[in-house]
C-alpha cells in the first residue's frame, strides 16, 4: 500500500488572526450591577447557587458589585449569557450582557 502524501495541518494561505468570527465565537459576558435593594449576603448566595461559585469567589464578586458598582460573573456565547441575565432577573438582581472588550 503506497504512503499517503503529507497534508499540512494549517492552511498557509488563510490568515487566522484576520478571519471574521462566527456569531457563536464572539465572547459575551454577564454583568451584575449594584442595586439599593438586595442584601450582600443574598447576592453572594445567588452567585453560589446559580453559577456554582465557591464561597470565597462569590464573596469577592459580591464585594466587587458593592464597591465598584458591577462585576462580570460569567463569560461565554451570547445565548448562554442571555439565560444567565434572565436568571439574575428572576432572582431580583440587576444584570445585563455585553460583548467582551477586545
């Protein structure tokens, strides 16, 4: 059986860095905003329950929301981040989604 010719793994003619991103490849993030209503302990509890954060991470993100006015709590494709934003609204938190800055 004759050996197959070697095929390059990367197409030398395609500049991967300049390729347009497919919509599913554009990263988005869920941002939780400070509000005058929810207790800090409740916000940390929501982060642990919904996102599965450990207690120190949830506490750190909650303090970031409290002191800086906002915190990024998740990053991924747009559909997943929209679901997280909706869930945060159901918990009574203020949340939005935004593109990850390049």
